[in-house]
């Protein structure tokens, strides 16, 4: 059997994903796309635990811990004690983090618009429907094999006052 990467959904989506990341990072003026899942999760001003963020981003705890440590070092997040669990902290964006989140979200929107340039609305609808179907199929497989899966919806966040 010959492997044809131009006929592989996995290869093509991975390649497109890497191109998306590179395009976003070029627009972030030296920034990394690494914190983007945290930015997306907390952009509304809410807070989440490290565990919830890792689950939301579909990454392992050590990966999220490293990302949050770098973000804390760069003054993008702050940790506050969780009033419901003294062993846990809630993570929220700092003022600088909210600014960078806005820049990251704008960059992502720009890159998405670029990627979909020339697509007719019906083509976009079909693309999104097919990508959602792929995600559901792979998520179902992950659930069956007890592998970590991408969450279907964003966990609720608590609002800061």
C-alpha cells in the first residue's frame, strides 16, 4: 500500500494547522501561539483552574503547567486561590494578558479570513460541517479508547468582579 499524503485527511489537516500557527505567530510580533488556548478560554474575563484549562485545551497537565508558568513569568496571567478548593488556584488574565489575548484573537481572525479567502459561503458551510464531523468521529474514538478528547463545549468560567 502506498501512502499518498495529498489524499490523507490527517496529513492535510495537520499541515494546514501548522500553516495556521505560523501565520498567526508572524502577526504576533515575536509572540508564540502556545498561550492561545489559554487566551481563548479566558478572553471573556473569567477564571479557570489549571485542570479545567488543560481539559479545555485538550493537553496534558504538564504541558498546561509549563504554558501557565511561562505566561505567569511574562505577567500574562495571575493565580488566585480558589474559594471552593484551597488546594487549587484559579487562573485569570492580567491587564497585559487581556491585551495580548485581544491581539491573538485578532490575529486568528485575520488568518482565518485569509485561509477562507475566495470561498463561497456555501463552501465555508460545507467545510465547517465536514471538519465538525471529523472532530466528532475522532472524539468518539477517543471516548471509546479512554484517550484524552477535545471537549465538545467550553467549560463555564466564573466572572471576576
